[in-house]
């Protein structure tokens, strides 16, 4: 089993409190990211005290795969698009 914390940058302080810290990385990186395949990870993220920091990290480092902060890669892509669109609207 590969623990999820091995994927994180060591200087990320929020990881100390992560609900998934010692769990199997495979739970958060299923081979397909269908709704069913990501349910277990998202349920763990729902209980995580550092989910906001985790999601922020995933967005700022453009994590292409897996569940981070309770969102899978498609959900993060949609969120990034919404953030980008809002920024464009504010700028115009
Ligand atoms: S939000 Fe989910 S993936 Fe992120 S640290 Fe918490 S349990 Fe892990």
C-alpha cells in the first residue's frame, strides 16, 4: 500500500491533519473516475478538517488526477473554469 501523504510536498502543513494521511492512495486515485469509483474517497474527504487547504493545493498545483478536497478531476476542471470566467467578468 502506498500512503497518500507520499504524494504531498513536505512543506504543506495541512497534511498533518488530513483524514487520508495513512490511507491507501488507490482509494483517491481510482483507475476510472466514475461517480461510483470516487464515492469512498469523497466520503472520507467529507470528514476531513483540511479539505479546503487540500482543494486549494490541488487547484494551485494543477493536479490532473484523483480526488482532492472532495472533488474529482472533472469537478476541479469545472471549478477552475468557473473561477477563470468570474475573473474575466470582473476584469471586463
Ligand atoms: S480533503 Fe480528502 S484528499 Fe484532501 S487531505 Fe482531506 S481526506 Fe485527503
